[in-house]
């Protein structure tokens, strides 16, 4: 449920690409998602394990990784 909700938020706040993917910077996603849940990083990691999103690095940290691009895969 949380992973599905996260993907919906990425679609809402992100930018669509020609290949059908949607991209959003971690900082923007964190600002939006934190009002819903403080578990955004854990949910992102689960979504990546399920093959739904892609991003660089093993762990994302608010502030340090705000510019990291999260890609919601088509």
C-alpha cells in the first residue's frame, strides 16, 4: 500500500519523460511525502527492490541527497 501511494505521489509531483518514466528530485519528494509519512526512505528502498523506481546510492539523506533524481519506471 505505501509503495503504491509513493508511486502516485511521484507521478503527481514529478516530470514525465518521453519513455514513460517520471522523474523527481529526492528533496521535492521528501517535502511532499513527509507530510504523509516519515518513512519515505524505507518505502523508496522497498519500491527499488520491487523494480518500480531507480536512483543512485544505497541510502538517501535529507539535505545531502536533495538533488538525487528518483525515476519511477514505466
